């Protein structure tokens, strides 16, 4: 047990959030904290050839940069190289390595790890010979092997056994492994690999720590972690937890105080800003073997509401999402089948009338009586979004819903609400429509096209799948005299959702001949405002 090596790779794995641009003063404090918890190795960053876009020092981790740092005595340093950088180099792998590394005796780096996808692994293994000849410790990290057969895993381990690796790692790249599955992979590797074994765990399903500890119980001696779990998406096993859990097995006395101080002063604020860490979406991605970058990209993009993310996950779990591709992500957003079509013509009911769209903001409740009086007096055509029920039910003409996940989630509630439901019925899957047997559905079609509003008699083209956009289209296709809004309070000036809705409103009002748009309750959106009490 006292052979266990704790490797922290915060500056390498966490660099995806800040382009590897860490303050030198923070790096110095971090290195001291690593020494105090008796980390064996610190992987300071990547080493490679990319020059696209600005990246900080830890994206290249040159010897020149490292030599300007004060390295605590006893702390050994490593860097990681992506196998693709070596295999795609125009001058060949050995020349690529010679451009990246001097002999180890001349370098502050002692460990080089090479990260490989399965299809790269055997081609990259000869790099171990070159690096060992230069005096480096060598690790190879196998990524995305969770869904490989035992035979494939055994063959990869057998290939590794013919090269002078100091440690063979495997990564739970999709965060989909349980402790028992982790043990199975370890035992399979052990059938062909007798050398030191390492593990890099991801926390999609909250198993990163448990998988790491189970790996130790199965004889794994190299364990990766990052401070606060910092890493892409759900992140990794937390170094601070590993240090505590492994203290007894490593037969060491650690001082965790400096690490906790730097977590409080630096990593916590950064985590709040960048948002790494597990959640229900990452859990689902781990459960279904979906690459976590899909989730990370959607969470950072205000176009994706919660229903969008769930719908994309549902798409990817059947279509395959183990390898991230931005085009796949865009395709997954296309929830609606075929060209836009519909059978309901809103103008038959709305033409020439004023339309009042009821949102879900708190101001609906605050001004409920005035709104109900307005409806009774002026008789607008009232569209309520989804299942919003603050206004008396008999004052609502129709409800509108368009997002497949939200429609299905609300089906039970819609079944007891008396109003007809406007949805793109002919474009939705059969299992959604089956959930509405006996419900009066008004079929108004929809298509999504970025930055576009178009209004036809029985369908619309919208820039997104928000039900607000859909309701605006119903009113406009219906030839409303004007559109009033109530309960569209906004999310706050600094919330990205506010700017997204403002962009939507600007796109809508820029279309020629759209009805006048007025909010009659308080709103933070950039829109003309009046008062429900003025009428």
C-alpha cells in the first residue's frame, strides 16, 4: 500500500476552463500545498504544438517556464502529451518528441504521460522507447475503454507489455463506470499487464472517489486527482478527498491546511464562475455513455433550456454520443420531424383580435386581479404558456406548448386542464401524441432556423424552441391586432437568459408587419411597457 502514488493534474485538466492561463503566484501556492499533502507527482500541464488561439503557459509547460518556478523539494513534475500530436506530426513521431523534450537530466520534468484513444494506442507505444532512452519515466493513458470488450482490453494491455512503461493508466473517460465495473477492467488488464497500473476517474455519476478507492483495493498504485475535482464537465476525483482517504494506506502524515486555503481563495471562486462539478445532466451522460463535452457545451450555451438538454440526451443515448461532435449536437436539437406542417389555422379564431400572452413570472400573481378585470372588460384572445395556472382557467382561450420534453412531462396536468392545447402535433413522435388521448389538440407546425421568424397560416419558423417564440408566432400567424404580454418579468440584467430573450424580441420586432408588442406588467426586457391599470 505504501507504494501508492498520488498524482495531481489540476493545472493540466483544469486548464480547459481558463485556457491554461494560471497566475504564477497561484501556481507557487498550489505547489507548496501539493508538497504538504505529500503528492508524489504534479502534472503541470500539456506539452504540444498547437498555436491556435491564446493559451497560457500550462498549455505548453516548457522547461523554460518551469525553471522560473520554485519547486518544493521532493515534488516531482510531469507533463502530458496527446498521442495525436505525435502521430500527426509531419516529420514523424521521433522528430516530434525531439522538438518537445531534451534529455531528462537537463529537464525539471521527470514524468511524461501520453494520452491515447484506443485507435492510437499501439501506434504511439514506440514513443516509450524514445522517452526511456532520454531518461524519463513514462506513462500511457488509455481513454474510453469502458465500452470495449474484455478481449480488446486484454489485447491492448498485451501490446503495452512489450514496451518499457513505468505505469499503464486507464481513464473512465465518460464517467460511466461503477466500482464493480472498475474492478472488472482492472482484472482484465492484469491478465496481460503485470506492471504498475493507474486510474483517472471522472465524476459524472458521483463515483470518482469510490472508483479510485476500489481501484486501490484491486492493486492499482497510481491515482489521479484534481483540486476540487477541477476538470472538464463533471470533473475528476478530488485530490483533497484522495489525500485524506489514502493517508493511512500511504503511511504518511499530511497537512491539508494550505490546500484548503487555496481552495477557498482561488478554486471556489473559479468553480462558481466556470461551473465544473457533477449534476443530474452529467449523471445521465455517465449512465448512457455520452461524452460529457455535450453537456458542458449545452450548459454554457443559453440557447439550451433544461428541456433541450434532456431531449439531446435522449437523442444521443440511442444515436450514440461517445465521441463529441458539434454537428451531432446541432442535429440533436432538431426535435421536429419533417417539414413544418399543421392543420389548425390561428387566423380563424384570432384575426383582428388583441392577443394576451400569459407567462409565468411572479408579477402574474401580484397583478392577478387587474389582469382578470382587463380580460373580462376587453376580451382579448388569451394564450397561456404551458401549464401556467395563476389566471382563472375560464379566462384562457388556449394553451401553447412546443418543446417535446416539456409537453411529455406536463401531459398529466394538461389532461385535466380544460383549454385546447396548441402543439406541433403532426411533427411530434407517436409516443408524445399517445399521451394526449381525449385532449383537444390544435396542430400548429414549427421549424427551427437560427435568427429566423416566419409566419405561415398553419405553421411557423422560429429561431429557437422556446414556447414564448411559439406563442408570438401563433398570435402573428393569427393576424392579431396587437400582442400584450403579462408575467414576462425577466431574469436580471446579468443573467444570459435575459440577453437571449432580448435578442429574440429584437428579431421578432424586426420582421415587417408584426403586431405591436407591449408588456402590461413590469419587465426587464427591452420592450415597450404600459400598465394593466391604465386600461
